[in-house]
């Protein structure tokens, strides 16, 4: 398998005399080529026209360096063998010719492997793999993919068991397309901007999502969410689940955790990204009206407030079983009015969903619904809290985007103190400090962000801007901005130049 | 589908700055003896047989030639059973090299700098053909299925084969593109066909691709500025006097008209009918009738709302009439802006002959609505933006049914609107007039059903004011005009109050508590502002109306609409 061969090859360091272009493969699938590489303490140094960048060993899957030299002899024995014209190779002393023949073969194989690795990043050369319930197509490094593969199979089994659903006979495997980044999913998957993943609910059924390398927990959320749409469909293949509760339930399952060692799936955790959105609405003075939410079509809030409602219902003994019964009843129960839609699927109008919701949860009238609304709102305020570092990061990001820099900075500081290793958190915090004119502090944070992931162009670009805004070394500022383009040629943020703002470089 | 919420900074919408992108000079081309020649960019190719040349949008900066097949091909979805038609297209896109762009940019840096002018320079939005595809293609999910390098007549060529497979609008497609690399420009000659029709079309495609040749550039220099960079200048038009604004608009109008005339495609007719510059690719009789009708609509707006921006100059629109819907769709595709956005660089109304009749056809309805939008935005942008939904939808509904009859505008009955109102009355979902007029956008749009239902009600209400019994009653005949005046008065008051607050200055919050309070206030501000506008305009317009009068008004209205 590709994974094993790449891992083994990583141990080989002797490549003298075999000329090939330098090539660096990262564990997350990124590839650096066309730049000179050299080993350095702790990693591999990449030389760009506008500067050098150290990629830490922790990020590297494999590296091929043209004409990399042998280490000089260290011990007396080594010196003696070298004087006889022998070389040590893998614990044995052999002739240089034998070593070179062996190495030539290995390097040739290795170059071929690296070319295959690179080729698989193109959708036309995508990997294809079938498991019990899924048929995967993807462009991820195999070891990254394996996690999602195992997760989805475990999730499939668990959901069917929890909801007592029998998969239809002859169901076949669901095609799952997994892309190496967001841009690839939008391009190849054909989804519009703002879509994080999608499940095609009419034949041919298909699930599409992408791997977010800077936030793999987020990828899992999206995967759990989209897969849940498929699992909801298994209740009745001819039914189109309404936006509420469909999206809200999918979000509830978005917050699941898979323990690969114990092979255990935990569902119904706190979906912190959505909780932050709900908390922001509350801070902005908006509380969601329950009747409005369950009776409105295609509301964005079905993802946010809807998630919190499902969380509340599933965690309240009075409602959990009734809510599950309501979900299962939607496609088939006789007391619910359905019609066949243009896609030839059974569907329910949202007003009918609201009536069914009230009936199945024993909510007698609008007054009783208001009581439930009060309980739900109280649950959000009292029981739902951000529990992880990532939760704090999400809240900080949202606060920064909504014009609350003080809150954002406090939360980012707390996240970093709690051990965040997300380079974007360091970057966002640096950006806020630079806006306050605290360029030196910002610079330290950007350096830390770069240490965590040195191949994100945005970091260099903002460092450059900060230097220019602080009236520092102009050449250095410009160099970093140019380096950003070299490091990340696909970035587009640096192509917009507002001349009016440029006079003061904007940040000040 | 999992969605993410995002707020776009609607720069142009939030400021009173109006973009004033200077129009790039048109590209001169010729099409003789079956060859398409472009002397400015320096290329030619054999025109594919059975293909129609499609004109380029006036603000197009990337496409330099475009053709549409006259023949449609078909795809039947094996799952749904629906059949779709698609006409192959051929497009040449020019990517000026980095070096040429840099030189051009250096020259343009010497540009003038006015106090009230912001210059936004978006350089190189598309790096190459694949980047262009990534950012503009909307025919479905695609990937490069094959890529080869070759050389023909010493020109390096990259040959792309692209497959469009997921979420396609009209069936799986194939894109064949050859990129001809020259030191100054990369020319991408790109074809899009249905996958199942590729075997039938491939000879035509490859013949044209092989015929592509570079020729000496004999006309004015390479249009570097228009192919590597988008420059938007935002002028603070609010600070100008109406006379200054008029001068500015006249200049823009002349520039756009000039550009439209000089870039007209072969087979297209240029007509000046009244204030309209008509670019026509259908029969002249239809074009004249449409333009005369449009003239009557503009005159009606002038006469119906003389108090709105009376000193403002409304630029003469360009009216482009395409042969059919396919031609219109092909015209609209590209890297420029699209659809109903009127700005300094766009006063063009695009329709196509729909052969459904002048009176009942959709084409004229679309013209009317675009004219309404253009007229209001030119006369009073603040008012146009601040209009509540019931008024925007209502005016749009009413103007949509207007038809010119011997120079006089007549309003037809709208069956969709009338039947919709009746249905809502039967269902008990009808919105009372007072509630509709005071309804905020959130409630108005609470569901798709309500949104469309209320649009019908809004149409019925405004029609009642414009042509119904309310237009003949002494008490109500001026209500709509008074409402608009009162809305404007409220806008002015709010703006004045905002200016006064700005003078007081705004200190950044010192604590998180202050920050949260400000965030809360800011989150509510939009709703409050909307409520203020709705309540104030309503109260001023209906001040002193008793419940009895309202009941009588609504009874007459219901009788008229049901």
C-alpha cells in the first residue's frame, strides 16, 4: 500500500548521485516542488526566491532531495572501512557499486511513488475504494482517508441500531466523494459558495464533503452531518425529510466523536460552532420563537437554533422518545398529510410538520408550545456551554468577525494558554493586535503560527503588512508579501489593493 | 446540504459612492471569408460553420470572441426522465502576461487622485485559464480529465479536456480548450458541448482549434488595462450638485453608447430610437415597437413621480435585443458582472425575442421592470434602496403589466396576482392592507409561500392605487405619491440625525461589557431603522384616518381585487 511504502522510504536519507527535482510531500496531502530543499535541524528548509521556510518534520510525509550528500564518517571503524573503499549501508559494509545499484533501484521506485502520490491529487486519478456500505472516491493521502472510512462505517452501524432502522434490501453502497480542500469540492462537486458539503437525495445518491486540513474536527462535523441525511433517508427512501427537523437532526449528529482505539462512537455532543452562533444571536438581542422555527421553510436557523432544540429534546427524558417517534412517523404515519413533490418523493409542508411536532410531543396548544420554548431557551443558557479549546476559538473567530475585538482577543489568549495548536488562532490574534498598533506582539504570534504551519501564505502577507504599517523595514515588509505569493500561489487575498487605504497601510 | 452563514461587506450598497470604472476601448474584429480576425490581439481562426457570433458584454475584460451553435443537442436524464437541450459554445479568452500587465500598471500609477475618489485596483483576478474556469464556470462540477502539451507552428499549446459531471444543469458536458501560449498573451480557445454530443461535434471543434493562428497586431496597442486588471473608482456623488452629477452621467452615457456602437457584432443592427440606443438581432419591426414602448414607460415614470429627484439626469439606456433565449444566455456568460445590476458602467437592458407576443410575452415585462429600477436609482438612490417590500414588489408588479398603446401606457390585469390574492382570501392567509404596509422584511419573507403571496398582495395594492378605484377617489388618489414623499422625508431626517451623531464622535469600547452592549444595539439597529421608516412613512401618510375609514378603504380594495 502507498502508505507503507511512503513511510518506509522516509527513513532513507542517502540519495547521492541520483539527480531528481526536489519534492516534499506533507502528511495532509500538500506537495511542494520546484523549490530547492535542504535538511535542517527539525525539518526541511525550502528555499523560495523571497526567503527560506522551515517545514517541521511533524508535517512531513516524505521528502526527496536532489543529490543529497552522505553523512561524513564519524567513528574510527567508519573511517577504516571508508579507507578500504567500503561504505556502510543499512548496518552493513558494502562496496559503493553495490550500494549505488541498490539505491538507484530504490530511488527510481521512490520517484515513481511520489509521482503516483502527486497524480492522485488530481480528481482524474482519484483513489477509489469500496467498503461494506460505501463506495469512496477521494484525493486524500491514504492515511488521512482511512480515518474517515472507518468513522463512516461505524457511524452507519450505530445510527441504524440507535434508531432501530432496517436498511432497505439491495440498498447497495453510497458513493462518497471526498475532496482534499474546499476549493476542490466547490469546483468538482459543483456546489455553490457557502456549501460545506452536500448529500444528493435523488438518484444517483451521492455524498460530497472536503478535508479541512487546518481543522479536521470541522471536517468530521460536516461528514457526520451529511452522512446523517443519508441515514435519515434510510427510514424511507421515497421520503424527502423536511428542512426542519432534517437539518437540525443532521447537526445534532454532527457533534459526534469516534474513538479509533475503543472503536466507540459518542453522539450528541456540543456542536460548538453552532452554539457560538446561537450565543451571538442572544447577545445581539434575538431569541428564536419556537413556533416560527418549526413552521418556517428553509430557515438558516434550522442549523443553529434547530440544533440546540434537538439537543434539548434528546437530552430531556420527557421528550426524547417522543421526538424520535415524531421523526420516524414523518415518512409513514397515517395522521400526517404528505404530497408527492416534483422529484417524485413524498414531502410534507412545513405547517404540517409543525402540527405533527406538537401532536407527537404532546404539546396541546400555542400556550403549551410557549412553555416548551421557555424550557428550551433556559436549557441553552444554562446547560449548553463551550467546553473545548476549539469552542473558544470558534467563539473568538465569531467575535472578531462581528466587531467585538476585546472579547475575541480574550478568548484567543485563553485558547492559546489552553494549548491551542491551531495556527489560524495565532494568526487571527496577531491580526487583531496589529490593528491595535501592537506590531511587535503580533509579530511574535505570526512567528508561532508559521512554526505550526509554514506553508500558509496569509501569515507572511499579514506580517509584511504589519511591518509596513509600523513604518518598519520597507524592504522586509515587501519581501514577506512577495514570499506569501510564492508560498501560496493560489491565495487571492493579496490581489486587492485599496489605494486610499494603502496610504496608511490600513491597519493602524 | 450544510451551509455556513456569511456576511458580505456590501461596499457599494453601503456607501453613497458610485463606481466609475472607465470603459475600456472596444476590441475591433472582423469576420471575412469564414475567418474571425482580431487585429488588436493578433489572432485569427476559422469560424465554425453553423455558429453565430455572440457580442461581448460592454464591461467584458477577458473574453475576446464568442460563438454559439445554431443547432441544439439533447440529453435525457436516465433517472428523472427529463430531456434538456444545449447548444455548443466556443469562446476565446485572453490572459495578458504578468510582465505586460506590470508595465501597464506602472504607467497607470500616475493616475490622478481626488479627495472624494477611492480607487480599488483588483489586479489579475484570473491567473490563467483554469483559474478563470474555477471562478466563472457555472455549468456544473468539473475536473481536468486530460492535459497535454504540444507545439504547432512554433506556438506552445496546452490542450485541456474537462469533464463536467456533478450537479450539471442540463446534462454531463465536456469542455475542450487549447491554450496558445505567446510571450505577451495566452489565448484560451474553449468549447463546451454535451458529453453525449461530443462525437458529433468534435470534428468542428478540432478544425477550428487547429485553424487558430497568430497574426501581426496592426491596430492600437494590446488592451492590457482591460485584461489584467479591474479598476473601480468610487466617486462620492452625494457631495456633488445635481449639475455635477449630470455632467458625470452624460460623460459615462456617451462613453458607454460609443463603446456599444463600435463593438457591435456582425449581423446586429444599431438603431437610435428616442433616447434608447438599440442593438438589435431580431426583426426591426419588433425592435422599434419595443423601444417605442420603453420610451412610453420612461415618460410614464417621469409623469407619475415628477417630485422624485426632479433635477437628476436619467441616463439613456442601451437596449440589447437578442435573437432568442440561447443567444441571451450566451451573451451573459463571462467574467464580467451579470444580470440586473445597473451601475456607472452598466446601463444596458438585455432581453431576447421570446416569440410569445408583445403584449403577453415575458420580454416586455422584463424591460419594464428594469426600466423602473434604473429610473428610481438614477433619480433617487436612497429612496430606491429604502422602499419597503410591499412598495418595491407592488410597483414592479404593476409596471410589469404596462403596455404602450399609441403612445399611452395601459395596464393589463395580472392573472397570477389576481388569482393569488383570491386564493389567499379563501385560505384565510390574506394580509390586511395596514399590516402589509407596516410589515418588516423578516415577517414579509417568513416563508416562500408568504413571500410570493405577499408579492401578489403588494401588486394588488399598488395597482389599486395606480389604476384602481383608489386612483379616482379624492381621498386616496394621491396616497401612493404622498407615501413616497413621506418616505423620503423620513430618510432625510434619519440621515441628518446620523450626521449629527457622527459629529459627536465614537470612542472604542473600553470593556467587554461596553462592547457587548454596542454589539446588541448594532444588531438591533437595522430592524429599528426599518421600523422607523415604515412607521413614520405610514403615520405621515395616513394621519387622521379613522378605523371606519380604514374599513371602508379595505372593503373597496377587496371588492376591486377579488
